C-alpha cells in the first residue's frame, strides 16, 4: 500500500499507521493479533483527536480494516479493502471468506452473513 500513500496524500490528509513489527517499527517480542493492531490503531486516532476515518486496508491491513468495521464501526466513515490477507482458522477467518466470496455491504453485514457476528 505504500505506493498508494503519496497518491492519496496529494488529495487529502492521510494517517499511515505502521503496525508493530512491520515497516520501520523494528521487532516486536509479543505475538501480534488483530485485537492488538486494532487497539494500537485506535490509540493513534485518539492521540490525534480524529473522530472518523475513511479506512483503506491492503493485505493484512485489509484484515485490520475489516476488523475495525466489525468491532469499531463508529470510528469509520467509509471502508475500502482492495486486497485481503486471510490467515489460518482464526475467529476472523469467516469474515475474510465472506469478503472473498464477493459479499458486499458493511463489514458488520459481511460478518453476520459469514456466521461471525
């Protein structure tokens, strides 16, 4: 997604959150989870006093964007997931599978239709 950030930033304010253990953040001793990534992302938005965002997620960021849509929908104005990485049989896998099947609507709708919400 890094290649798309300059394009987006030329048109509107962009907050690119590098998750722990990715990009330039260095190593991370604890295992990462969507819960931890969601908490970190929401903490950044809170620290910046941002009320609602247009979330765009690519690959693992796509999983995080869907996670935010399901567990923190009040934080999102819109949600776009151009690419999605679904790992293993986590509790969130049914949401990802629903999205891969081309289901549309809100992330909460996808979760409900996939049996997760």
